[in-house]
C-alpha cells in the first residue's frame, strides 16, 4: 500500500512539474510525512531528491521541445545557490513542528496565489505558442545599457536568493516563485518560463542536497526512490502534454489540492506548537 501511494503521488507531482513548470514539488513533503510516515527532516531531504531528479528529467524533455532558455536558467540557478546553502543549514536547527507549520504557511500562500490567478484570469482556451526570444543572453550583459539593467538584475538577485533559501529550508523546488520571476523580471513568455524554471529547480535542489549530505536526517530511501522514479516518468509526459492541451483544468485541480493539503498540514502542525 505504501508503494502504491508513492506511485500515485509521484505521478501527480511529476505531471505538475512537467506541464506547469513547478508547483508539484510542494506536495512531496506532505506525501513523505503523512502518507509514507517519515519525519519532517527526513521528508525535506527526500523531497530534494524527488524534486531534483524530476526537474532534471523534465528540463531535458522541455529542452528537446525547444521550451528552455538554458543561459538564463543557469545564471538564475547559480545565483540561487547561496540561498539554498543558507536555507539547508537553518533547516537542521529548527524543531520539526515549526518546520511543518512553516511549510503549511507556505502552502497556504501558494494555494492563495494560484486561486487568485485562476479567479483573475478565468478559464482560458488554448493559445498559440509564443515566439522564441531572439537571444538567450545572460541576465546581466556588459553593454552601454548596463545601468538600465540594474533594477532587473536586483529583482533577479533577490528572487533567486529567496527561491534558493526556500528550497534548502523546506525541500521545495520553488517553481511557484521561479516561473513568475522569469515572466516578470526577465519578460519571458510562459512557455519558456515554465521550461527554464526546471533548470533552476534542478540546480537549487542539488545544491541544497549536497549541503544536507551527512546531516543525519536520512529518509527511507525505498519509498523515496519509487516516488522519484514515478515522478520523473510523469514529468516527461507532462512536458509533452504542455504543448498539446489546455492545462487550465490541471491548474484548477492542483489549486484545490494544494489548499486542501495546506489546511490538513496546518491542522496537524499548529496545535503541537500551542
């Protein structure tokens, strides 16, 4: 039964990561804690494995589909490593109930953001793929316009650091922040923001996992391996699905699921703090 739950949860996580460019990773910790019986420190470490491997597979599939701007993703991810290191170090010093309460608060925030976006934009039909930006340039280029690029560079620096810190501290991928950052700060079309975010998530998850190596919070690797394998396979399907169908219905279902899991996690963690 445990392995079947891991397979079902992995399929959902991977499908969301592949089709939406993020979001599914936020379910990995609750799945590992409440369905697979692991502690919060074990779950946040195991989640990094699930998220890192799945994002890597999804990024490769998205790159083959032409939906990744590799240069920008690498720069953003490298900037985020500093936050991932700090977040991973802080996670080992926080009590388990506090960690789960913080995770519940994050899920409520993400669920609220997703719901607000759904209500604001309404249900949209399938749209034509956006034209690929002409130049896959780094975030900062040394040119006469460098001064004009400083505000954008500052936005990317702050956002990347926050994403890295959340990845290291809570074991989440940060796609719910990476995608908006790539959309707004770098003005990327949605198709490329979703694919490029997987590159960033792969880098930050790997950095956070390296910092946690040998910390003592080792998860039960068999369920983690099953969850990871299923999630990775589903991410490939999700990346292919993103170009073929309207994913609005998937966003709606995922929003409801995130809010439900957030309420359940808060109900479990908050009373223990009082």
